[in-house]
């Protein structure tokens, strides 16, 4: 059933009321009004600044893209080689219609950036997705002092607290070692961009390493900007794969419930996701193990990042935004929740590209 015209007009009016300093939250995405550009828009627009290459933040159809130069090959790989995209470095200011724009490390994945906007003496930072832990692949998160901070809250509940990266890596290595002693092949399920590369580094040198072609394509984007990954081989699960026995295979989440994964001999599979922090969370999937490894900030990381900004106002875009915004208000930080189209892909499902 089509929505009544007056309902659509009312919806647009509500969106237009979401005006925050230089920002307006519109049906197309986060819009910088004086700059006449969008940050991570979810509908086609003329000019888009992209915080990182995950599919819920970097979409097809923009006339022009601006991002960190490490993200350029990722956008071309995922969206199209013929897109019009400009790459800039971290802390490299540019002026767009009298708005001073710069990108700063978000620590989320390779090339991920916070977008700093300075206009008429006020500073707004749109963080995109971020994490505080240094995974030794992404440029570490850099807190930026600002008046307004736009944050995610993917894991914005106190139950989400990550172990150190070193502890996470050791857990993966021990699991592989146990599988090898049981004559089993270790299969890790992780997002193709960011998570898969972290797993690769964690288990480097433990056993021969095989990855799905979708991960291999994104590995090339890492290698093109000078980031060295462990030796690996792209595996086709439709072929004879007996040779991978007792090795390590990394696959995207979309293959977890597929028939093809069961061709792997003597398989033990593990999901790598922040959602594995909650005991029993992996029961919604048929997995032998689960590891709480995330490219997002945990509860304490979110709070520490926000405190470091010294922002007077915080806007929460996605995740446990109601609970998180409520808590921020309780501890004396003015916070509001905003509806966006983020969070529908990262840490969840992903299509094979």
C-alpha cells in the first residue's frame, strides 16, 4: 500500500527538524548544510564523504566520493572501478564551501576516518564506526576535541567488554592448536573487510592459511596501500579440498549456513564477532566456538572516546542508541538518539561481492 501524500510530507518535515549546528539529518543521510555535502549517505547524492568501506556506510550511486586514500581501492573494489573518488590523508584539511573538513583515524578498519567539520568557530565530529583497541592493522583511534560528537553505539551496553588484542589472538591460536591435535580443520567466520584480516594476523604462522575469494579481493586493497598480510591462498570450496586438512580457512558470514561449507573435511568452525561476548549468543548459528572479536568500541571504549572529545552534545546514530543515550544523560552528558540507516551490514551479514 502506498503511503498518503500528507504522511510523506509529514515525514520529511520531521527529518528537516533534525538540524544540529551544521548538520541536518535528512531522508538521504547526514547532510552538512553550509558545505552542501553528505557524510555516509544511504541514498544517491552529488557529494559524499565516506568514513570507511563497509557497505552500510559506503554505498553505490554518488556522483563524487571523498575518503581517506587507503579507502579508495576498497570503494573501487566494492562499488566500481569507474567511480569518481578523491583520497586525502589523515589531518589534511580541505575547504568545501567555507567548511574546513579533515579526516582523523577511527581505528575501525583500514582507512576508517572520523570527519571533523569546522565552521564559524564551531567543531562537529562525525565518528562513523570506531574502536579504541589497536589491532595493529588500522591506524589507531585519535580523539578529537569538538562541540558536537556523533557516535555509534553498536555495543553500547555494559555487558560488552573486550579482552585485549593479545588475549584474543592467543585464544584463536590455542583453538587452532587444539583442532590440529584432533585432526580437524579450523574454519573462522568473519567479516570480509577488517575482521578477516585481523584473524589472518592473529594466526599467522600457525598453519597454512586459506581464504574465500571475497576476502582475497579485499586483501589486495590492503596490499595496494602497503599493508603486508600473512601468506595465504584463495580457496574454492567447490574443488577437491582434502589438502586443507588441519589448516586454517577464513570465510564470510554468508557461507556459514550454506551447503558448500560442509565440503570441508573434519571441520570445526568458529564465529568471530562482538556478539559472541554474550554467553550462548552463538546458539543462533551452528558453530563449534565463538570469539568476541570486534572492530567496534566496547562499552568502556565508547565512554572513554566520548569523554576525550569534551563535546557539549552527543548524538547517537545506531546500535543500542536509546539505552546508551539515556545513560549519557544520566551521567551529565547531553545526548540524543538519531535514526539512520547504519548498522545493517557490519558485524552481521554481508553479501558476497
